[in-house]
C-alpha cells in the first residue's frame, strides 16, 4: 500500500474518525507523539535543548561507558525530520562535532571510524550553513573545532582543516 492509497482511505474518514486515528497513533508511536506535540506547540528552542541532550548523552551516556555515535546521528536525523529551523539544525550538528572532539581530548585517541563520523557531520554542517548563508554566524565555532583537534591522530586535524578551508577560504 502506498501513500496514494493511504490518502484515499483517510479521505473516507469523518473528522471524529481522523481524530481517533491520530489519538491512537499518538498513544502508540513515540515519534508521532513528538511530531504532534511540536505541531501543537512549536517551541523550537525547547526541542533543540532536548535533542542537544540526546547528542550529549550519545557521547557521555548516563549508563555504561560506551559512546554510541549512531544515537547522536539519529538525534540529528530526528530533529531534522521535525522541520525546525536550518540554523538550529546546523547548531545541533556542530554540537555533535564539538562533543566528539571534547570526548577525544578528555580520553585520548579513539579510532578512524569515530573520526570519520565526526568529520562527516562537520562537512554536512558546513554544507548546510553555506546553503543557508549562515557560515558567518558559526565561523568562530567552526575554526575552534579545527583548532581543538590539534594533536589528535588519524589525520583528523588535517581533515577538518581541509573541510574548513573549502567553506571559509574566501571569507
């Protein structure tokens, strides 16, 4: 069944049945609940802080001592799906990068896949910032991320420096 079939079926429902369906979805599905909560009360700053905490916890879990980059990236992806401002999305992405760098500087070198993940999000963040014409707003944090990687292995510092220079070379 595709989207067209779903739309066709939904059009058959009266308002009360649609409300019942949405209420049921709200109760049973966490992502639907979050989406509808944001729809009803679109507080981007509050939502941003919630997702920022999720990203932080991916690197510094409350339980256990193993970071989970996939959870941090999922938080970014979920935040993006809620269609918040691009500026807050870029901010969250840069926070992911900064938190990964902080973890490395506190605990020592990690591994190449870890640094590849951080570099990928850094590149995606700067790409988004460029597209949205907000590079200047994040310039200090973008260069600080590069500076804070000095001395980290696996070519990480050079990679972030190369990414930075693509976006900020002419600025």
